[in-house]
């Protein structure tokens, strides 16, 4: 399937884009209008873009159906202040409720059953139930177009960040399971980050050997996946012949007797064992096993 933007109605294209680009974190944006009335609304076109200065950007799109703009955008233009609250599983239904198109002046905090918490450096309220709240000044608003569906990038500089102590681990770092964030997918779908957590080791600080340096008999293995090859390529050097022989003698020597006269089956079995080790992030041991299979 191929889609060229402009070749179909924006509303339909919007669905394909949101289905393909995700999960998207949610900016639960709190603003005040010029009369000081609170407004609260979630936006999934949102992310962190800089640490110095600490900068968040979210985008309230122009409505596709009538090309009007949202109260959050209008308030941000007039007051240059916003509080961005993160959305976790405990408040996802309330955040969704706040997205209802209530008339101007209606307080979504009240409608969604959330608690207004006074900010320290800006006037808009924080969401007390949110585990992290960012008080921000609006540095710029970039309009991406004038037609329905066009985004408006609200560039927010973080003035102060509030973190609920209950989501920190013993080292004082945000625990991804405790914060229990949710994110938007396409349509009515969300995802709960804590239920799908896994770790990927960052590339080593020196230089990994790369997939292209993996011996061909391993690189072309029908058992190992692309992810497995990525793990294997993220080492600085291969195990030495002495290390491989020592591992072979102590860990897998009996397999050579079990698979005597069946070398292809032995190789496949060793590669399967290596894959299991890689799935457990035991990369060094997997390398020794794979080198022993050559």
C-alpha cells in the first residue's frame, strides 16, 4: 500500500498516520484563558526535544471538520504559560474524558474529576493526580498550515519539574514500572508501558564490531534474528580462541558426543542455545557458544 499525502481526505490520512507513528506520549496540558478560567486537554502529538534548555513541544492541530483552533492553543498564545502533566494508567480514563469538546469556559478539571494544584512559577494549575508535572513558559508557536488538520508547535521551556516521590526507585531515579505511563496508538487504542518493558543495552562507549564483522556462518544463521545480530555486533572484540576452547570443554563438550555424525543438527542446536542466551542478555556467553560452533 502506498499513500501520498493529499491524495485522500485528511481525516482518513490522519488515521493512517496515528496508526503508524506510535506509541505517542501524552501532553496533558493545563492553561488559563485571559479571564483566568482553567482549561485542561490531552495531546498526543508531543515529546521531549532538548535538555538544555529543557524543552517540550506539543501540537494542538486545527480541527479537520471546521478548521477551528482549540482553547489550549488560544490560551497559550495569549498567556505564554502552560503546565504539561504526564498521563499514567491511574488517570487515563479521566484524561480521555477531558478531551471532550466542552464549551469555552467549562472547567475540564471539574468535568474529569481531577484536582487543581497551584503552580509555583506559572499561573495555570497542575494536575495533582499526575506523577510528573512540568511548569513551562511558551517560547514560540510555529504554525504548520492554515487548513484543517494543520499542527501548531507549542515550544515550551521547562521552568520547574515536579516529581511524585512514590515513583522513584532506591537510587532516586524514575522507575518505569512505578510511573506506569500510557501512550496513544491509532484509533481508540492506548498502550501501557509498564506491561511491555524490556531493556536494550546502549551501544558501548568505544566502538562495536558491527554486524558486518560477525563471521558469515553466524551472521547467516537461520536461527538468529536481526535483533540477535544487533546484540552480537555491539561488542568491542570477539572472545579469544583460548576462552572459546575453555567454554567448550566445560559447558558443551557432551553435546558433541550426543550429535556425533550430525554436524548440521549440532550447529542448529548450538545456535538455538545461543539465541536463548541472547534473549537473556548473556551476550559474552552466547559469543563463546557461537564461536565454538564454527
